[in-house]
C-alpha cells in the first residue's frame, strides 16, 4: 500500500534533517578552523569521505549529526514516535556504515575522531578534544 501523503511528509522530514546536518558541519568546521591546522575537505580517496582530512598527520574528523548517526545515549538522537519502521532501518544503516568506514580507516592506519552535534554546546571542551587528537603522536 502506497501512501503518497506520508511519502511527502517523510521526504520533508528527511530534507530538514539533512539541512540540519549541513549546519552542524559548518559550525564544527569553523570552530576547528580557528585552531589553525591545515586540512582538506571530503577526501574522496578515503573510506566514508571524511569531513576534514589532516593528511600529513594521517588523521580525519567526521562531523556527525546525533540523530542521523544515532549517537548513543544522546537526547538529540531520540527517535520520532511515528514511522519507526521507516526511520529505524535507515538510521541503523547509517550507523553500520559508519562502523565499516571507521574499520576501513583503521586498517589503512588512519586515525579518526567523530565530532558529535551535541558537543558543539561546549566549544571549549570540544576544541581541547580536537587539539589532543590532532597533536597526539603515535
Ligand atoms: Zn549527541
């Protein structure tokens, strides 16, 4: 049974979530940019096209919206009460893909850090974390 109305509602919700993701990415990027490290954006040669690539350090940063990437124990990741059958497989799929990507990077001996949307509420703490990640030598 195809319900066209709910289809429209779904795609509207989807595009809102994606728009939010873009905002989160911009906010996180401009924060990290302020630290002064050199990086590239969305390297296509690496698994998962990481959002920020620090090539000489062999490190990447992913910026993840909490809902879209199912941040565990995060209130921003709470699922909508309706349409669980639609959202759950989709969002679970995202999380599985994230895991695959992260395993792939580790195999290639790249380090990764995930910046979560909710961490933007405490920029000082987030920046400490990012600095520690980027400065760490191993
Ligand atoms: Zn979160």
